[in-house]
């Protein structure tokens, strides 16, 4: 649950204090770039075949 008012309105990545915030992953919506890549769904096999 996002509790930070900045994270609620703009998101942690747009906050000017994201590099200094010790609780960005706890009270905000921050996800590290490598974590964000892992949470994306892999492409479906055969999805790029021409019709």
C-alpha cells in the first residue's frame, strides 16, 4: 500500500528525493530497475508471426 503523498500523486521515480528516501520501497511505489524487469510478463511464443 502506497502511503507517501508524492508517490500517490506522481510516483516515486518522479520524486526529487527518490535517491535519498530510505522508505521508498516500503511506503512508496518504488521498484528497482532489475525488479521491474523481472515483474514484466515474458512475450508469448509465436506472438510475432506474420498473419
